[in-house]
C-alpha cells in the first residue's frame, strides 16, 4: 500500500535522525576530557577542597551511576546529596538509559536503511534532508548565544517534571563543581558533532549525485 510505504520511508529517515542525535548525546556526555579541562582551568577542585585527581574520581563515579543500569545507587567518595538531588540524578539516569536504547535500536534500522540506499544507488537522497538538518544546530546555537541562562532553564523545564534540578550549594556541593560554563561547552560540543554529522551526510549525498552523471 502506498501510505504504508510512505510511513516506512518516513520512519527510516526519523530513525536516521534519532541515531545521529542519540549518538551525539552519547559522545558528549562521555567527553570526560572536556570536564577535565574545565576542572583544571577553573580550579574547580579547590572550590571544594579537593585535588584535581580526587575531583575526577568523584566525576567518574557520577558518570558510572548515570551510564550503567546495574549501578543502582549514587555514591561519590567526597559528596553527599539531598533527597531532591538524588531524585534529579535518577531522572537524568533514566534519560541517559533511554538515549542508549534509542541509539541501539536506531543503529539497527539505520544500518539496513543505509545499506538499502547504497545498494539501490540512492545515497543522493541524503542531500535534501541533510541540507535541511544543517540549519537546526546553527539555530540552536544562535538561541543559546542570545541568552544561554534562559535556554538552560527552558531545557530543564522541558525534560524534567519537577524543580529538583535547582540545587542548593549548601546542601549539594556537587553543583559547585558543575558550573554553567561546563554545560555551555557540552552544548557547544554537541552542536559541533551534530553539524559535522549532517555535513558528512550531505557530502556523501553530493558524491553519490556525481556518480549518477
């Protein structure tokens, strides 16, 4: 049926976009080198009387909790968390795990979709979707540049059902070593990765067009 084929085609493109987005998120949240640079350059450890190495140990413990489903409790060597902070980190963990599931599922669908396009010599079809997608990261970057604080608040209000993401530094010292500038750089890194991915897809499509001539 025609409508079924259109739906299948739409879902395949959606799967490709979700694969790129979820992969970008995975690369960004695990960019421990970026946090190290921030911790070193901003002397974040000194703010909580920790050495750089000790601070990184705590950061790895936080990431282990957020990334791995078998790590059920958040335990950091030098930080304790309030009930609301634990709820927030649990919410973040659920989002991380959801992202991994999306990436795994769409990896399969994208593999077969890409293979079909290549086999049928239709990789040129990437051109328009990738050209269109290229504008999205740039638009997000422009919005962030205008007012990152407001963007950051809106981002949390969309993703989280409560206000537990509003930490009290007196109760949850971990927020002292997770400055807004670090999250700004995380968004910047994600935008760069996603922009590169769309540009690469566009170049593949354009190269495929040349082979048709």
